[in-house]
C-alpha cells in the first residue's frame, strides 16, 4: 500500500478516538481552570503530555508547591504502562520505523492508539502518523474548549462536568471487572486502600499523588500474587 493510503487509513481509524478525547479533555480543561490554571497553561499541559490520569493527578500536585517526590512517583506509576505499550508495539513496526520515529511513537502512544495499532500485522510510519493526528487534535482542542468555557459556565455546571472524567475511568474498569475475578480483586484492593487513605487519621494527610501510587502498586502486587500468570513453558 502506498504511504499516502496508509496515512489516510490511519487518519480514519483515529477519528473515533479523537471524538472520545474531546469530551474527556474538555473535562480536564474545566478542572485545570478550577484549580487556578490559566486556559493556555491547561492547553500546554495537554499538548506536552497526552495522558488523562497523569494530567489529572499532576495538576492536583502542581497547586501544592514542593511535592516534587510525590509527583515523580505518581507520574511514574501512572504512566509506566505506556513504556510497555511502546515496547510491545515496536515489535510490529516496519524497518523504516526507527530513529526519531520511535520517539514519536512513544510520545503519542495512548491506550486507545495502542489498541488500534496492535491490530495491524505491521505498523508503518505513515499509518501511525495518521492514527495519532486526530486524537492529538481532539485532546488539545477539547482542553482549550473546556478551559475557556470554564470561565463562563456556572459553578454548578462545572462541578457536574468534572464528574465526566471519573465516569470515563468507571466505564473502562467495570466491563472487564465483571468478567475477570483477578481484576475485581485488584480494583477492590485499590478501592479499600483509597478509602483508608481518605478516612483514617494520620495517613489521611498523605498527598493524593503518593496515595494513588501506593494504591496502584499494592493492588497490582495483590493481583499478581493471588492470580499469577504462567507462561506456556511453565505450564508444560
């Protein structure tokens, strides 16, 4: 297939992702403004990171100066999955997909882009470039729209819209949890620890970023210990 054809095919494949990102990033823009950020600062954050959970956790820590260690740990735990996605996807890229293109793959990779790109037998540079365009535009413009309208919309509307980003996470987690007991255990562990960090005196003063990191790591460890995944060699 010609490079132009691969680019257009990737562009079409990225349209649904971009439309979904509009609503999620719109909510992030509203939340950023409510935290005291200027609209253009919210846009720069979205353009430079492209990570919903990471951005949501990050702005909460940025408004509390000095929590650099907590920010480092929380961002590492939240975003480390993108490294594994990039490594996995790099095994399916064509030979020309090298050099600076690998850096771009790592920057633009998201859960949804990885899922679509993984269906390809061989990921070409043009296809991945087309696939990343619409989601990146949707993420950026959605943030700008939310940040600008955040100064116009009434407070009660902003509060209602801020729930949307949590709804996205619930929509991602609930379907697989209903099918996999291992995921149910991990989610339940994270939920219980999160409640403990919120309600128990003493540890409730821990920063939200560090609390999220501890919950994520602990839930993953519990899931791995109770439901270990064996490779084919071990099973044989």
